[in-house]
C-alpha cells in the first residue's frame, strides 16, 4: 500500500479513537495551519533540512518535536508522531518531497474528519 494512503488511513483511525474522548462541544474542524501550513513547514525541516539523517533518526526527531508539554500521554504521542515520520519518509522516498507533504496533509485532514465523525453528539 502506498505510504500516502497509509498515512491517511492512520490519521482517520487516530481521529476516530481521539474523537471518542472529546466533549460534544469540541471543535474538530480542520484548520489552515493543521492541514496546509504545518505539513509544509515540518516537511521542509524533517524531510528537507534533516534529509541527511537516517529515516529512523529523522522520525525520532519528528516524534520528539510533537510531544508538547504537558501532554497526558507523552510516550504514546512520541510513538504516534514517530510512526507518522516514518510514513512521510517513505512517501518522500517513493514520491519525492511533494509526496511527503501530501501524506502529512492527508493524515492531518483525516484526523479531523475521524474526530468529527466519532465525537459524541449533543
């Protein structure tokens, strides 16, 4: 399966799990920053500037950058983001830089869609 498609499916599954824990009034709508700006900025750094690093180290750095304190489950958040970083590295390898950005954008959008679908209704 394409790493781009896998990133989207991973995001959807993650959003569904996350959405179930949200209050009904939580805003899960996708934002420009989450879906467009952050993926471009982060991929420029992690798949661009740090491309000399082995993918596992780049993914670990990506995971560490996503553990924003205080996070209720920092180890889980690190593992989740590091796995995403590995997917984006694979997308870059198979489809170039644009593939990594597309995979990241699709993942972030799918998280919002999954969370919106799964959160409790009022």
